[in-house]
């Protein structure tokens, strides 16, 4: 069965206007809509956006950030990410590119597991989602009804 954004949207209960806002933002832009972290409501704007979601293994993912560090005037933000849950056996710390009033980076995720990340600026200040980090399950691409 082929996955479409309409099927994904319906299965996750995302309203049409949310999907429309994300599509209107286009690639390479920082949309106004928040990320679906799996822990917060879709209407909470934490300044973090991950596309595409859901995340499928061996797929390139873009993380966009307009959170507290960007709002406080950071000149450089780094994405600090690994794969869990639990201890991250491999940790990556990559500089993000300045895009408008935020930052953005893209990378390929592995098969399976869970992508977990937070952010830091050049001065060593952290945005770790109040100690929870951001977390996304990495799917294998198979449709499960």
C-alpha cells in the first residue's frame, strides 16, 4: 500500500490547515507551524520543525530551528543528535546554516531506532526541550493499518 501525505495526515489526526501550512512553506524555508515531537500538541510552537515526518530509515531529514537560542540572538547553532532511546551510542554535533531568523541542517537517518536531538549555541548555551530533547521514531517505511 502506498503512503500519501493525506493518509499520514488522517492517521495522525492532523487538521487540513496544518498540512496546508507545511506545504506552503516549501523546501528550504522555516515554516510557521511547530514540529510534531510526539510529546506536545501540534499547536505548540517550540521553534523546531522536522521534515519529512514521519521519518523513514535511510531518508534525508531536515531539522529547522527557530527556538530560544535563535530568538536570543545566537550567531551559530549546532544540532546535537544521536539515536536512542536511552544512551546515544553515536553522537553527532553539526553546525546548522543560518536561514532567515533561524537555522537549518539536513542529514540521512539510519534504519530503525529513534532520532533524538537538542541544540547548543557558540557560547555553550543549550536548548534541550526542558531536559526531554526532541525525539522521533524512525520507521521502516511499511504501512501499518
